[in-house]
C-alpha cells in the first residue's frame, strides 16, 4: 500500500469533498483512506493549515517568503526595532556609544538587581510594542511561540553558551491568567525548552492573587508594589543552579528582580533574564 502524507491526504479529501459526499465515499483513493485512519485528526489539521493557510507575516498577515524569514515580511522585520546597539549587560537598557566596553548602566550600579544578566530582543515601542500587546490577548499562544523562535535565532548561541539548567516564566496574577486565557511568558518558556532541549518549569513561581498591577506606578513604587508578592510554589523544590527567567517586557526590572530574589533564596546561584521588549527609558 503506498504511503501518503497529511498534505497529500488533504488534497485528496478536498477533491472528493468538491464533488459532494456521495462522490467522496465512492472515489476516495484507498491509500488516502488508509492514511486518514492511520494519521488521525492531528495530521489532518497540520495538512489543512498548510493548504488553506499558507505562511504569512506574523505582524501584517501579508505574503511571506518563508525561505528568507519564516515569521515576518521584510518591511515588518525592519520596523521591529530589534536590538543592534550597545546595551547594559545587567538590565539590557540602551547605553551610550562610547569607546570601551560598558558593562553596566548607571542605574544598575546604584540598583543591585538580584538577576545577573538580561537579553532583550528589541525596544518596547512601535510595531514590537503592538505585537507584544497582541500576544497578551492571543489565547492560542501563537505569537509567543514566534517570539521564542526569533529569540532562538538571534540569541541562541549566547543563551546556550551560559548553559542554563531550567527555563522559568515570570508568573502572572491568577486572576489575570484566568481573564486572558493565556500566559505568554509560559508559552515562550515551553517553546524555548523544546527548541533548546532544556527543562521548562512552568509552575515553579507563583504570584499573589492580591498583587496590584504595576502600570502607572513610579520606579520606586513598582519595587514596593511587587515586594513579597512572588514565592516558590510549595509543590516544587528547586534543584537548578542556573535559571533562565522569561518575561514579555522589562520596564524597571522590579518584577524580574523579585522573581530572581526568590529563586536565589531557594538555591539558584545564577539567574539570567530573557524578555521580548525593553522599554527605551526605564
């Protein structure tokens, strides 16, 4: 019996369906029928996606040359304002272009963060900001997976060289996850763990349901607001000396600082941070 893949199968089924159900029952090739039984609905879905929904830009939904960039068209990729400037190694804030190697910014010298290093994909403005806000409402977690793959493409060698033992998402307030139906940092951590072959511990950290949103607060207010609101989930124990902490946006670094503080209190020796967007002025 010849083998048949999901895409070929969908074409066979589409031809039959175009002639109507009775014709489909009479003319569906035996190979397609066997493949339909063997591959199951999941494979049908993959083939149908490729046939009906060809690759498109994650930002504008326009035509996409997947051979050049499998996620964004050229115009949107150029508009994303991805990091190609000097940054603080500690918090990923932009630093002046001056001769010599600037390891940390002035704020990091004054503010002793609990995390050790930060990577940001781009500046949290323009199209990148729009996509991050869209990602927060994406219940399919498709955009989160796209950003994880972009991170793997742009930062893969740098992140892998640090050899983190586990990937942990910054936790949301319970009510917020229920309201949105998704948690992008967890979806990103899950996809990164698959791409890099690392363990993702999605439920390691927990945020108090009484934690107030950080939006609208001053820099000192953000640190006060989040203090004591993140803890280690009592169902987990920490046995990973190096944690890669994942979040969508870093503004002042207060939330990642609090999460890293908890992780180090329970045994982590190093905490690195990966975010999609870094606010231009924090």
